[in-house]
């Protein structure tokens, strides 16, 4: 009868009970991660995210279990679990795949994904459903990834030759369809040209190449959809900038174990997110 | 004459001849091992690189032109890197292998997949090309036949034929041509159990370099690192 009692009590105080349940979920998650650390966990990322009227700690961790890697991400009142694996084919390619489930006070979400390359073909596919805006379950889901409902995305690439690649994106993010076709040609630098449709037609031009000691990747989409993305990477520092119209912008800087993101969006307003990653086990050897 | 015939067929003499053949075989087998040791010593003198061209069989059974760049830094922190120029579908991909780890870079996904060496699959094209960077390890896993003297495009050479001691190498026979004047491989031919050629490769543009292990690990700065 304890369950019946709890249900009766909960009926009068659903928010309190749900909040308590979520606290419990977070406690269990933290407990699991602490148990797994440092013997097994690969990495543990601790963060603090804030936007107007909302402040939450964030936590991300990965744990290899056999051929799978289990992932956990948590924020206030929401928890996401991922199981992923991959078929490794050496220099021929690989196919990674996984499943993520998220649960929290605001709702739930599930998502399946596959990403990989096999010889001349590359594929990045996602299929998911969320009962609420995804940012309520994970603050890192910006933009169209933030929409609730069905979300389908298929990004395929095909190498015409060693230097030329075709790309095709098709997607549905409730409630709109979108698509994009592109052609990339690579010499010392890579140029990408394309056309897309997202509420209306737009054009795409991209450039990727060495810039001093760094590598710059620039993509501009303009027309009915307007967005500039720039990523400048060096061995020590990675900087990401996005600028969109209707107005939204974000800037991210990653150096060593630290990562800082800040920006402005129509839904989130001004936000900031600071993260610190603890590399555990053999991970430290990766960058020798 | 009948006596002479009887002498020829004398079982003791036959045994003696057979024993001599065995001894000579052992001497030649030792020579093949010695050549392998000379090659290893020569390749361990300093960092080097070479272009490898030829044909390889892909997992689907078709044969493709291959052009690879092999770079090796010998020593305690031995590291080898294979960059793919051909086939076109793999251009831009590379593999880096050291004592502990294997790095696989995939151009299409811009990912570096890092795996422990014991777990990694590096053959991909039917043979583990990175093993060419560690000649002694490769020949230690082979039963070597007596070497033959041949003329290669680069000059007088030894031809060494070996069969794997176990199934882990993924082929049934390997034929190596080793230059006499500068002991290093100039060509390699790999066959499966039905004598089908899995790979036929020539070493070109061999040169000594001042490469370092960290230089061989160079990857695009924006590549995603995936540890498995």
C-alpha cells in the first residue's frame, strides 16, 4: 500500500513530488558517476548554465562498457542517457550508432542516431521525438534541435573523386520541412556551393582552409534563411561563432579543459555556459 | 655399372644427401633471417618515408590502384603513418600506429578514432600496411624460405618468400624484394591461400627525413576525436 499512499499524496502535490523525483534522479546519476570515477569513466564534464530566470548546473559523463559507450547528461530536473557503439572498419570507414533517452520534469524525448563513412559514402542520420522543447531537457540543444515533436534529419555525402564531394540534407523539424544540396571542391582550400530550402530558397557558400597557424571553416547561408557560421581551430584553441537573422548569435571558446559559450536567441534571451572537463583514465594519453 | 647404380641408390648416401639439403636449407633460412635483421637495422637508423604504389584487393573482392605515403619514426617511441592518396574514395584518410594506439582519420566525417592497438582493425585493404614499418615484427611472424638473388629496377636484390606462422596476418604468402646495396624493401607481393594476389606494391621515393613522432600524429585542428 505504500505506493497507493504516495499516489494519493502526489495527486495533491504533483509539482513537489515530480521535483523530488527529479532530485532523486539527479542524485542517482551523480552517485553512478562518482562510483564509476575514476576507474572506468573516460571523461566527466561539469558546468554551469544560466539565462534569464534560469540557472542550472550541468553534468556530462561517458563510461565504456564492452563495445558500447554509455553517456549521461544531466541538468536541473532533467536527465539524458545514451548508449552508443560503432562498427570499426579501419581506414575503409566506420559506422557509429546509438540511442538516447531523456526524462525530466517538463517531459521526455527519445532519439536514434547513426553516423559514419564507408569508402566514398558518408551518412549522418537522426530520428527523434520530444514531448517538450528539447532545451528543457538539455540546455545544449539550440535552434531547430530545440523544437518539440518529431525531428528527422538525413545528411548524406558522396565523393565524386578524391577532391569533389556532393552533399544532400533532408529533414523535418516540427512543423517544417527543409533540404539542402551542395558541391564541395578541395585543393589547398575547400570551397562549397549549394542551394537549400527552409521556409523559402537560400544560397550557400563555404570556405575551409589554413589561416596562419589555424584552420578556418566559414559557411554563409543567405536568402529566406540567413546564417553565418565560423569555426577557427588551432591546436590549443577552438572558437565558434554563429550569427543568424532573425537575430540570434553565439560565441564559443574552447581551450584545454575549459569551454565557454555565450549568446543571444529569441527564445532563450541572453545565455552563458561554462564547462570544465576532467579527462580520466587513458584519455590523457590521447593528445601526446 | 650395376655397382655404380647400387651406390647411387645406397640408402645411407640418400640419407646423407637429405641431411646435407636440410643443413643447407637451415643455412639459407638463417640467411633470410639475417637479411631481415639487416633490413630492420637499416630502417631503424633514422626516420624515413616512402611512396608505395601498386594494386590492392578491397574487401568486396575488386582490385584497386593504391598510392600510399608511409612515414616511419623508429626508436623507443616507434610510430608509423600511412596516408592514402589512392583509391580516390580514401584520399585524405590516414592511419597512425604506435606501440600502444592506432589512430584512424576519416576525411568524410572529419573524425580521428583512437583505439588500443590490441583492439584496432588496421588492415582495411586486405593487409595491415602499417606492419611494413616494423619489418622485424613482420618477419618474426613468418616462416622464411631460402632467399633468391634477383635483379630489381633499383639494382641487385634478394627475394624472400615467407608464409605466416598463424592466421593473424590475414594472408597466406608474402614475397619481399630487398635491395642489397641499401637493405630495404623495394617491392612486396601478398597472396591468399588460393594464390590470388591481395596486394602488389612497389616502394618509391625512399628517403631519410627528420620527422618526429608528434609530426606523424598531425591531424586537422578541427577534427573530432573519438576514443574507443
